[in-house]
C-alpha cells in the first residue's frame, strides 16, 4: 500500500497482481467492479516487463485539513473495501492464488 499526501487531500493505493490470462476478462468486468466498490477507483496497470496489476485507489478530500477520526475512518474503509475486492478477484481467478506460507513466505498477491 502507498499513501500520498496531495494538495487536495489523501490518496491510498494498493496494487494487486493480475494473472496475465485474466487481463481481458478483468478489463471486461472493470465497470461492474467500479460500481460495486464505489469508494475505490479501479484500473489496470500494464507495463511491458512487469506483472500486470489491478490498482485500487481511495481518495479523501481534505485540502483544509483532516482530523484524526476522519483519517482513521478513511484508511479503515479503504482497506476493508480493498480486502473485499481482493477476495472477489481471487474467487473470480483474476489474481494469482495466495501462496502457501510454509513454502513461500514472501509471496503475496496483496501488497
């Protein structure tokens, strides 16, 4: 996850690694996913030499400032929605399956 402080507020992003064979089905399903997760902006990031990714971004407007409760609520709701999205995408076989922690402790689909 990455948190960016912008002049207009906060941007919290998470990248999910997409199975290359799932690029087209995911692209076709992206509109529905964006509607099902209205607090997230979802898009694909495809670079030649890297694993394709589904980027989930949450924004919190707050140019005048945020209180601690607003910040905590924003982070909690964005993380919860991203986890639900990741679970759905795993079920739809869009993402790499989660690795067995005994075999590959460093492998994660959600980072």
